[in-house]
C-alpha cells in the first residue's frame, strides 16, 4: 500500500540519512526501483514528473501500475508515489488519482501567490493524509521544459512556506537538474545551513542529485537534507547498457530482439544505480 512520505522523511531527518526519490518513466523503471528498495530494506519515493505522467497515459494509469506491482512483487517497504515539480493543476489531478505525495512547484510565482496556492494544497493534502513538498528558489537546469538557473533560496521565504504546514521543502542551493557543467561552483552550504536554522525539523529536499560529489551529498544530509532526487543518473545507466547490448549485436541473435531481453541490461543497470544511491544516502535497512 502506498504511504505518505511524511513518516519516512521525519525518521530520515532524525536519523541523519536521506530517502531517495527515483523518477519513473515506464514499467521497467518502476519494477527495478521497487525490487531494489525491497532487497535493501529501504524506504523509497517514486517520482513522476508531469511529462512522464503524460507519457505513461495519465496519473491513474501510473497509480494502477504501481499498486499492482506493490501487490504482485510483495513489496513491504514504505513506498510513496510522488508528483515531481507539479503545477497547481497537476497536484490536484494527482491527489484525485491516488498519489500518496505531491510537490507543488510555485517557485516561479510571486511569493504571495506561491503562499496562497500552497495554503490551499496544505488543506487538501491534509484532509487525505498526503504529503506535500514545496519549493523556494528555482532549481537550475531543465526539467520538462521548466528552466531554472540554480538560484539560492531566501531563508526567510523558506521559513514563510515551511510555516504553512508543508511536509518537506525543496530549497535551491545552487543545485541543477541534468548533468553538471565543468565550471559548476558546488552547493551553497551557507544557504542550506541558514535554511535549516530557520525551518527546524522540516525535512529538506535536494533536487538534481545526479553528479553531485559523494562528499557534498553527505555534508548536505548532515545539514538537514532528508530527501534526494535522482533521475538523470538512472537514464544514463539505462541508455548505456541498452546501447552496449545493441552494439554487441545481441538483438540479432536468437530472440534477442524480444523487448524483455532487449531491455533487461538497462533494467539491471537501473538496479545497480539505485543500490549505489541508497547506500550513499544511508537508507539501507531503514524500512
């Protein structure tokens, strides 16, 4: 059964580890992440962007697939199904479809409008026991057409949003989506520290987890980050394994063209990537 991310993130914050949010794109992705979480006895958050939701034929299809897998794979670790970088309308649609967690990315609105929309979602999610993530300070890079420059959030604005009653807060600390450029200056730990001091026990979220060096990840966790989002790294691993399979001509041998065989190396590569991240984040055996 899907659960809200609230309990798993409260425990993570208290225990100084982080729960990974791994974005899903299809059946293979979802199955690989769920099996790895179960094998490692780790809580997990499945992230769905609005673009991925459309690609997978809508949020109800996603909910049906995930619920079916939880049952058929005998998944007993805590699993949250979370809308990633949701619009206000997207958040409402996911609440309706049966998601257990949603993110409202109001970072591009004026702060007053961000607060008004967040307040309404705090009310709606609270009624249904769904966790809610808010964002202050745009995360850099591009995600489904939303482009941000990697701004650092204003700690006072973070406190204003945190005080509305959201479950978790994504604060921009110089992190970006996608691959990090050569001249990336690194995470702003001063910003993170200031945000943590203002928001207290609130679990903080680090977006753009792909490509941030391990020591920075560990330092971010020590400063209150309890949820780390990973997407690009799984995509790169999947693509590389699939490319190797085809370049080796394995799709031309026997029934190597069968999608179950063709996609198997990519599926295994996602599992390896997720395992590495769960070990780095410290969530193994925390279910």
